[in-house]
């Protein structure tokens, strides 16, 4: 590969990445009269929110939920999609030992499809968990949840899936942060019982009033944003890999990127970056900052199966709590009610959440597809004879469970603080497509107004954004879960 260096050109704004945050920033800048240069390492927009086609089918990269925590983001997505953004029944099941159990009491009544013997065992286990929790404080995440819903219900409805998703056993995870007053010694036993009864009634700890999905997959949002950026004169350079970001004495930046074997240099007054904080600071000259932890070495394998018959279960997805299988989650795209799946057909995405040393990584695509098909058939979820095709996607260095809490390590916080010396550099990488989009919009506003105060406050990566549901007409379904309340979208660079 040649290392020819092209002549330097000046830009007002360079945006690094054409995922949710980068596209939102670029569109807002274009609407404000600027024409940013967008550098994207991949060959398409959307990042981990992109979609792809297989014959007449459209699929996302695994399971995707679009949260509505921020009115500006909801408005942008509504504008981009128009009528192609419809509600769907947010029905989620737990697959355990060949049975589908409901995660919401809305479906199949109070028993949720749980066999009576399991219910009896679960009830006794819950009482035992209450008794233990009332006498002593939990020392692990496992003890915390076993003390509230009992070991049996935790295993039936949450533990196996969340351990696969997080890549850590519950017994290794710390107890969630708790309010000292609510969980004081004096009130602990009452509060434990009250919470457990509420969980049993509602199904978990998290809810959103309305769930919607684009007619043609999540990638439809970002293709729409790209089209407007192109129409307004924004420039997106694909397969352009950033090599260096050099701060200049006047406060601007010189950005080197490799494209078609040629290293190009551009100077820019402003840089909006959706790169991970470790990569961004490394490019700024801080030296290698790779995260030395197992989260950074995780990957996701997606096995897609396409059938010429309707799906054999109605759920949007299944969380696989069965510890006897490595499958983590199963998404049923026909359940989203759009045009992703032809009538009378079905498409499933089976997700494996892998550590670096997971033996599944070494299995070839064909063998893994056959293994996956056999496991689903044994659970009664598919008819192998109706399979018409398959596809496998491997997402390297992708932590599906990336979350706000994961960003709050002292090392990452130190790297974030180091950016304060660059007032025209905006770091917009955030877990969750809605938060990432908001950060991009606020960064663009800061550039246009020459005031970053609102960006620093509302897009602060050290402040957790809890869900503030936006109620929408036509909402249907909810999903409230036992287990961690973060990390519902595969989160890597936005």
C-alpha cells in the first residue's frame, strides 16, 4: 500500500464517523449552512444500527430497540421516517428448557406460561430469598436478585441471558447502587417484599410507553439522514480511516486519513468525533490507550435463518436463559410488523455473545449455522425443512452490553478529562443510539452558536440518562425486566 500524501485542504468542521451521532451532527450542521466533511471507516452509514438485505428480506444487526428518552431525537426520527415508523407489540419471552415463558404479565395471564411445578418451586424459593435478604445485605448481584425474586424465578426469567449478554456471572458482579434511605436496615425486609411483589406483577424493573420500529429496519433512519446530508452539500468519504489528529497552535486540528492508499491531510477548526475515547486520545498523540479488559475483547456472532413459512412464535425476540445452550438471544423480524419480511415467511437472527477465548468463534459459518438450526428445531421453534437460506455476520471487538456504567472507570474518566484542553473538539460517542444522536445534535449546535455550554451539560458522558418515556398514539406492548437496566443495544462506536 502506498503512503502518498495528498495536499492539505482547510475545512470548517470534520466529523469522524457516519453512525447515529456523526450523521445527526452532520445533518444539523448542513441545516445550519455548513458543509462538513465526514470520514467513515466502513462502506456504509449507520454503524451498528445499519440494516442489510438478503433477497426480499431486510434485517438489522441483531435485536434493536429505539428508545425515546429525548424529544429532539424522537422528532428527528419521526421527520426522517414519516409514516414508515410504526408501533409493534413489544412482546418478549424467556426461552428456558424448551419452553417460552412470558416476561410481561400482559400475555398468557399471571402464570406467564410457567408450569405449575415450576411456579411452586419459584414461590418457595422467593420466600426463602426474602428471608435471607432480610437477615443480611447482599454481597453480589446474584444475591441481590435472588433475595428479591428467588433463585428459581431469577433463573427462569433473567439470569442465564444476562450472564451471556454481559459476559460475566452474576456472582462476580457488584450489588446495584441502592438508595440508603429506602434500603436502610429498618425498612429492608418490607422493601424487599414490596419490590418483589411489584416485579411479579409487572415483570421487571423497566418500561417504555411506546415501542416503534422503522418499516425497513433501523438502517432506514440513517439512510434518510444521509440522503439529506448529500442533498445539502455535506460530503461523506467512505473507507476513510483516520490516522492522526494533530492539535495546532491556533486551536485548530490537522487530521490525517487514509483513503484508497493515499494519506490525505485536512485542517479544521472543529472536530466532532464518534470514536471511542481510547481511540480518540490515541490519535491525539497520547499513545496506545487500548482498554485492557475483557469487555474490549468481546465479539458478537449473528446467525440469520430465513424460512418460507410464518414464524412459529409471536414474540419480537426471545432471551435465552437456558444454561445448556450458548445462544443468547433470538430476534423475530416478522414481529415488527413492517416490510422487513415477505408475507408468509420468517427471518430470525440468533445472537452469540462471545469472549475472546470462546470456542464458538472457531466454528466455521456452515457448521455454526447447522448447529444453530438443530438447537432451534429441538426447542420446537423452527422447521428445518422450510429453511431457504442463511447468513452469518461476525462483529469483532463489539461489546453488545456496552453501557453508561461501563464508561465510568477511572481510566476512561481520566481520558475524558484530558479533552478539556480542546474547546473545539466534541466527543459524541455514547452508548445507545438515542443518546448518541442527542450528543451529535448538541455538538452541531455548539459549533453553530460558538457556545458549548449546553453540550457539556446535556451530553455529559459521566451523567446517566434514565428513561423518560414519550407516550405515543398507537403504543402497544411493554417489556419490563429483571436484571440490568442498561446495555440494550449493541454499543460500539456510534
